[in-house]
C-alpha cells in the first residue's frame, strides 16, 4: 500500500511528479515547470523509467504507457482499458489482473489475446490469489509487475480496508452494528 508523506496543514513531502503525457503542450509544460520550481525538486516525463510505482488513471482508450518506461523493480497499475501497450504485457516479470472473466468482457483485452500478445499461460495471478496468499507477490526486488484492473473496485476495497485498519489502530471512528438479513421486509406506510 502506498502511503503519502502528507500531514494535515503541511505540504506533501513527495520528491517527484511524473506526468503521463509524452507530447507536452506549451501550457502543460509551463504548469509543470512552475510546479517544479515552487514545490518539487524534480518533475519527470513518464517516458523516463524512474518511478517505483506508476498508476495510470486515464479515461482514454488509446495507449498512453509503454513497457520500456517501467524500470526494474517497479510496479505499473493500469486502471483503464489500454493504458499499457498490449505489446509489452508479456515482457513484465509478473502480470496480475483483477479477474480473467471480467477482463474477457472487454474488447481491448480480447483483441490483445486474439493478436497473440498475451495469453492465460503468461498470467501470474488474479489479485484475489495474491491477497489470499495462493500466489506470491513480489519475490525479487527487481521484478517488474503489471497490475491491470477493469472494474471490480479492487482498489476501493483495498484502500477502504487499509483505512479501516489504521482507524482501528488509532481508536478512531464509530463502530456500527453488523447488518442482519431479514426474512421479509414490507413498507411501514
């Protein structure tokens, strides 16, 4: 789980911002230069393999990331249909997806399989298998891992669990009674 160094009322302590567009417009470059000068020591283009973890979050349907841009030991998390170039999927040490059947409903995923760029034999695991300990996660520090999700809200569940655990450890929050199923529910009015 990633943790931000952000403290309330303090500036985040991040060292870099990676921006994901290869072709920068003048306005975007000016913005990044200003952010770089005022807040962060270095702003990098996503084509420079520098990040330990890269998370794509675009709604675009075209390819926005390429396998050579992911350095040894890094993890790339794709939250959209085609963020990582399909030609690079098989080059990662491990590829983890949320659910094979769910991905099969996505035309872009099926096209990648039909084109022979990836297949189930190259899949390391589904996320649930890693979480349950049925398949290992990172085994070597230089493993390059691709995590591709299509919509099982796995990130939301993971983040909620992480927040819940931190809240419990800090004795924060309000305990609610467990929900119980009712045999029959009728309107009262």
